[in-house]
């Protein structure tokens, strides 16, 4: 099925989803956040076919999520490093993680946890808030049209 | 390509992505958050083929994201209402929206904005925080294995 491009959509959610392409992109970002740098790291961790992984990494470089750098230890192969734009997906990943933990685990616990690197303590829950920082429930929020010029 | 099921994965991100299936699920949730209830609402807004939309809604009901209720005005067709589990995707959507606004809009503004319903004011930015509420940058956070029993 040919996918409609949403890259010019006025809705930022649609644009984000268009840019991210499919779930593999976020799973590749997850591995990068866990320290994967080389093609073979990603391939081993994700078990993704080489041609698909290759095309996906190429697209992610083109979209500015990864930049390629020479391997630190030398060697012929470049490494893939997340750009700032790629790193900022951490918040999206954290939101997906929290939703999964809250809704898709029954009894058991997830095997990993997001921690503050400096202290090793689990991070706080993500929370919708008002402009001035009051916590808001998900049903206290709605989508409004932006008034031009505001 | 046959997709590997990640529904039993220990990683909550993988489980979430498996449950959400593909981007259409989140775009359907977006329309529901904007007030769509009837099959024809979703179909009109998303321009998705009827058979694909129908299969997707059925799956979303099976996964507990939507519940079907009789239409308020009567009539033969049921309406689709987000469950609490579905509503909690609001936070994931807010994270995707914020990432899109920060990274995929150049100059222009997105056409819509998330507001606190009661005040009509834009909500605050989502922010990673420590356990005790200090703001954390995306590079101050890492993934750790959970120690069983902790």
C-alpha cells in the first residue's frame, strides 16, 4: 500500500509519525540510546534483515536523526551517532515506556528502567501540566486551533 | 514481511509499539481525542480505506483502547469511545507533538495547540525529571537493568 506523505501536514503529530516511518525507527533509536553504534550492533540486537536495516539507517541519516562518524578505534566502518534531534526522541520513548508499563504489564515488571545517570535512581513520571506547572489529567486537556499571530 | 510479535517482550517500549501496530492507530486515537466517534467520522478525517479502518478499529476494541457504545442519538451504528487505557495515550501523543513542533517546523507554526480545557491556555512542556522533580536533560538519563525484587 502506498503511504500518503504527511510531511507537510499542519499537525505536528502527523509530521512526527511521517518522519519516524515505522516502529523500526524507534527500536533503532532505542538501541542507540542503549549504546549501539555500529551496523553490526544494531543488526545483532534487532535481528533485522541487513538490507532493511541499511535502508532505514540511510534514511535516518538523511532525516538528521543520526550522523555518521569514523569509528573511534579506527577501522573501515563508520559509526552511527544520534544527533540532538535524535536524542530528543528520548522523551517520546519515555512516554511509550510509561504507557507500556502502566497498561501492558500484568503483575510482572519490565526488565529495564530509566534512571538518572548521576544518581542511578529511577526518573520521575512524565506528567501533563498547565502553563504554570500544575499537574493535569489526560481528560483536562484538549486540542484547539492556534490563533494566527498569537 | 511477517512482523515478529513483541507483545511478550521484556521491554515496555517494544510492547507498546507492538500493541499500537502502526501509525494509523495513533492517528485514529488523535481523531478520537478531537471528538470523532462514528466510523464515518474517522473515515472522513483520515481518508483511510473502509476495510483497513474497519480491521483497525476492531483490533483496537480487542486491545481495550476503544469500547463500542450505542449512538447517543439512537440509530443503528455504534460509536467508538476511548477507554482509560486509550485516553492515556494522550501523553504519548503530546510527546510526539512536542518533538514534531521542536524539530519539524521551520518558521511556520503548527495549526493546533494542546490547551488546558478549563483555561484555554497552552499546556506546559513535557519534561524529564528526577524522582524528586528536578528537570533532567535527555542526556542525563540512561537505561538500567531492573534489580529483581527492588
